[in-house]
């Protein structure tokens, strides 16, 4: 399990506890306790703290996004696990410019499959997929997605040049044998 995936899992567990107790306990304190108890050697403690803080800071906007893209499911009717997986995924998808969109969606699906019910992965995929498609329809492209697209284009250009050079070498070899 990657360090960031583990950090997300601990954030999910912390949000679950915080949500279950109706925010009567401080989420940062719950996170600190969970990190110490379950992953004291975690390299991504700052990432986990930033993720938790972001979800809490943007909770109203995130909950509005979930409500908009899961209209058949009132927020309080969504299981506590799925609700908090969607909060993490929505935060990373919409508000965290450093996390590529597909990474945010895939990580949320994996958390849902691991900690949720039988259909949690499909539910999370459907909601976050709709959020992602809506962003694309509005021409919203995250910086992390732009960087990934640029890198892919550069790799394709390099591959095209390599293929072109191979063809030149083949042509030169064929002339040499004539």
C-alpha cells in the first residue's frame, strides 16, 4: 500500500469517527491519534493533515457537490463510509490542484471498495465520474491534469521521433545492402 493511499485511509477513518460522533470531537485530534495508533512511521503525515483540513474547510461546498451529483440520495441517507469517501474524492477532484483527476477518482473508488459495502465502489465511481464530466463540460482543467497531458504529448513526440529514426535507419540499411 502506498504511503498516500494509507494516509487517505487514515483520513477516511478519522472522518468516519468524526462524522459518526456528529462532529463532537475535533477531527484533527482524531487524525493525530489514528496516525500514532495505526501508522506512526507514516511518511505522509503532512499530506494527511492537509487533506483532512481541506475536506473540513470545504465541507459545505463538497456536500453541495455530492447532493447535486447524487440527487436520489439525500446526504444523510448515504452511508457514513460512502459519504466520507465522496468528501475526500470530491475535495481532491475539485479543490486540490496537485492531485490528477483520475488519481482522485481511482483512490476514492479503492477506499470505497475496501471500507464500504458491496456497491460502494460503483456508487462512488458514478458520483465522482459525473463531477469529472461536469468539470470537462465547463472546460475546467486542473493544473495536475495539464502537466500529465503535456508529459504524455512529449512522450508521444519522442516515440514518433524514435520511430522516424528507426525507419531512416532501415532505409539506410536497405540501400547499403543493394
